[in-house]
C-alpha cells in the first residue's frame, strides 16, 4: 500500500463539490488544541460567519462535528420528545430520512407526501395542520437533494407560525446556493452540510436554533438519546452567545475541518451572499440552455428548480452507469446518479459553490455531448456551446 | 476577519497530538466523490490498515465519521437494547461517560467504581458478574485519558468470556500507543480516536466488532435510536467483509479526513505496531526521569502508567492555569489540564504518536523547568537534561 493520490476530478454531482485551493490550504495548517485560546477565537469567528450565511442572529449557531445527517439528527434528537407529534413533508429521499430520524427520536409522525420532482404542497400541509392541533413540529426539506426541487420555505414557515408549530428545515443543499433567510422566515431549527454550496470538505454540519427552540431544548424532560449530539452539553463547549464564558470540554472538535469551514465561509462573505445566489442562478441558466440544446429534458419545473442541482432525464435507451463511467474515465467528470425513485431514470448535475463556474458549465456540456454520441445518442455539442454562449450574452 | 493561521504549537496534552506533515499533506489533496471507484478502493485499504492496528480480522472494522465520543455511542447504541444489563467500570471521566451513554441507549447499569489514578479492579468486576448472571455487557476503558491509567484489558476480557458477556472497550488513548490485541484478547466492540497515538487530525473514530457482536446487531429488535450511527445501514456503505458488494450511499463520508487517516495508518504500518509501542515506552521512561529529576511526582503507579499520557502532581502552591499559559506563550508548548476530580491538581503530559520523540521530551522538560522557576518552584533544568540523557543511554 502507498500514499493515496486521488485522481483528478471535476465534481458536478450532488456534493461533495470542488473544494477551493485556499480552503484545502487552510485545512492542512498545523493542528492546535481544541481548547487553545487561538482556537476558541476561531470558533467565535465561525459562529459569526455562520450567522451571516444563515441570515440569522440566533446565538446557537454552530457547526456539528459530523456530516449533514448528524445535523438532521441533532435537530430532531434535541427538539422532539417521545410522544411529540411531528408533521413531516416528504417529496424525496431526505424528507423520508427526516421521518425516519423523527420516529427514532420518539416522535409520532404524520406525513404529507408529494410526487418526486414536485415541491411540498403548501395547501396539503395547511390541511394536515388544521386536522390535528396537537402537531408540535413541522419538518421539511428546503432543497431536496434527491430531486433538485426547491420548496417554498417562507410559506411553510408562515404556516408553522400560524398553527403554533416549530419548524425544522433541511438546508443541506440550499445554504449559500439559493435565497435562505432564517430570521426573516422564522425558521426554528435548521441544518446544512459543508460539502455542497459552501464548497468545503465533507464532514461538518452547520446548524442554527431560534430562541424558542433553545428554550424548548433547555426545558426538555426526556433525556436526549444521544450524548454526542446533546446540545445542552455541546453548548458548554461552543457557548451560547456569551463569548466570555469559559469553554468546557465536551468532545474533541474536528480542528482542521473547522479551519477549512472558516475559510470557505470567508469566501462566501467576500463574494457576498446575494452575489453567490446570483452566480448560481446565472450558471444554472447557461447549463440548462446547453442541456436543452442537446435535447435533454429537465425533470423539474422551472419555477421550483434548484440552480445548484439539476435533475435531468436519462435519454431513452442510454445506459446510466456506462455513461457516468465514461464521463469519469474520459473527462474526469463526476455527475450524480439518480437516487431513490429516480435511480436509473435521472442524472443529477451539481453546480455548487466553487464548482459553479462557466468553465465547468462548458466542460460538462462538451463531455456529455461527446459521451452521449459514443453511446448512440446523436447530439450537437457545437450547437450546445453556442446556446451556452448566448445564455451568457443575454444575461 | 481574515484567513486563520494557527500559532506554532508543540502538542503534548491529552490529544490532539502533533500531526505529521505527510498526514497534513494527504489531508489537503483534492476532494473526490464518496462513491468514486478510487475512493471505494481507499476505503478498503483503510479497513485493512485498521485491522492491522487493532490486531483483528473482524470484518466490521471501519472509521466512524465523527469523533471518539461518537465511536463510543456507536458501540452502545448498536449493541445495547432497552432493558439490557450493562456492567460499567469507572475509574475516570471516560468510564463515567460510558455509563451515561449506555444509560441513554436504554441500558440498565451497574457500575464498579475505582479511585482516580487506579486501574479497574478485576476482582471487584468478577464479584459483580457473579452477583448478577443477567449482565449482558462488560464495558471498560483500556487507557483512561483523564488519569493516565492502563487497566488490564486482557484479564477483563477473559472475565467477560467466562461470564458470557460481550465486552465493549474504550481504546481512544491506547490504540497504537500500548499493546492492544483485539482478537487475541477477545474484545467484542472497540472504539478509538484518530487524534491520539495515530497522530491524525481529530474527528474520526475507528471501531471494530467481533462476529458475535455483528450477529447481535443484525438480530436486534429495538430500532437503533440513531439513524446516523446505525451500523445496519452504515454497513451498506462500508461493506462488511465483502469487498465486491456494491456500496450504497448512507451519508457523505468525510473524504479528506479519511485521506489523512489512511496516511497516518500507513505510517504506523511502516514503523511497525510493536515498534510504535516500544517507542512510546522508551520516550516515556526518559520523560519520567526528567520529571522526577525536577522533583515532580507521578500520580500513577509505574506498573499501570500509560507511556503516552503522563499524569503528574502540580507542585504545592503553583498556579495551574498560569503555568500552562506561560508554557504556551513562551514555549508554544501545550500540556493538558487535569480533568474531573484531577482538575487543578494534575497536569497531563502527552507523548503520543508523532509527538512522541526525544526532541519533545527535551523541550518539554526544559520549558517546564524554566516556567516553574519563574513561578517560584526551584528546580534544576540542567540536571533534568542529564537525567534524560542517562535514561536514553541506559536503554
């Protein structure tokens, strides 16, 4: 066995996305102690930068020391107590995962299910909330990574408020890629991942909790099933707004991954959050122009499409895995397979964070045209390049 | 806010320890996808290297995507079902944590408690096992990070076998630092951390499960409270021995941290595991010679001392925090504070992995002598240097 040297890749799947060189450089700086005064200062900066990208003043805004799924679990394990009623909206894999996690936390689950490729039906959610006044939590996915669909988070949060629920929101794929305003929309608990539109390395999950959610956590009677994710304990290390408070050891923080997160958040701050949203929208438009010029069908309606994750129909008769393998082998290009009900029928093309660039749009369409032609699907890569050029010129 | 440049440090606390430059280099290589064929091959190599450092042929030997505490939770959440009786041995903070985690998993806990600074009392454990034949799990800490004590893991595992229990072992600080033989000793479930004697970045927890443990996990009736740590699901991604099996997405692996883990495991393999144990013992001996020459008292008896974590008494009248701050400010040296009952009375000096070198032994004793003299504790650094030199010459 030898040292691992990863092959060269362009990451245009559902995440991880390409990590910027300066983030990788930050990642590799020498490790220091998790209670070192210099590290505690870094922690405070990370909290403040996370507040910016989440658009919140929530004091409890921290990175969980594990991937997005653990962020999901952090929200449900801390808020839901056995017997609590939870309404879960399901329009893809990650809504389904929310249901599973809420159930394991002891929640009594009702769900509103939508077709794959559709947004959460706000009317159906309102009906469900009307029918059961005991529902305590409304949980939904803002940006469904399995389908590339954006649901109306603002409207769903309004409903939660109206029916006196707390809302729990999955923003794994939305954070820094599309508009997301935690305070303005009244989100109570939200989790994300580092490996999508933040273009950081995978393994960390930013979360944020409203004051109302923090009160509920402080007052909960049933012991959290998880010690590792118990925010009552984690807060002793990360603090809850009081930067002067002494930091008590809970677990050893993933020091280097937090260097990287800090750097990736700085990059968003330097670009500007709204500018980052606009960049995702711009390159998405060009990518769609290229795809449609190749005759490829978008699976999600335009008004609910995620710019950062484009779900497309695999052309009739084309071998899903063989094409993806050829894209990887010939062009070092990773695109995503379909997940769940979309497995075998769809590809997912990510344009996330640092990977959301004109050169990646061009490279992706050119590679796709070349490989599809090899597999017997006739299409014109040159025409697609012109379509892309026109999309950028129109902007 | 600016990019974070960590201060220069020598990490001689209870972990993280200094990460070798080649591990940091590996960490910073470009991120690839968690289902990329090249990454799946890397996963197989990591499993095989972990089998080597754990000295096991257990098929389920993998790195959990979160720190050591999550590894602990992985063991208890997957094995213990509500109502199961668990005997927990407590001789420091981490035994106490085991009790807490086992309780949250639904375990009915009996504990055998020992004084801080003492090893787990094998006789008392046997008595407890005799008294209650329904005890299903015996849990103990091999190397107690809060006290620097090594317990007799082989003898405790023998007891577990004799009384038909499964044993769950905390090897966070022992792995690669002292003798540890999972198969030979008959350990059923074990967890460790990457930031101690592996000298990798913090954030990952290697675990290993015997066939008997895997059967119990496969057969469990009560749904695991944790979705993220549910090995029935995690096995679909990491595989359970069958390297040909298709890997199914569970959560996004912490790709770059796994590059680093692979490299740090390679370093142990290159040095040789027994050679690494011997190196820890050798430098420990020299460190103790230096400390005793300064008149500093070791808090743990020689036969149960961990070479990689040396707990010493803070000299009478010396200000704990002020000395550690001066060591950090003047010498860039981090040593550990006391934890739990030892807080304020003890320091913990780590000699772990890459930080376990002669130059660190020399630097630590020289810095300690200088700062202690500043604080009014008269001691002779030159004499201590001679004592160290003699210890190495005798070896």
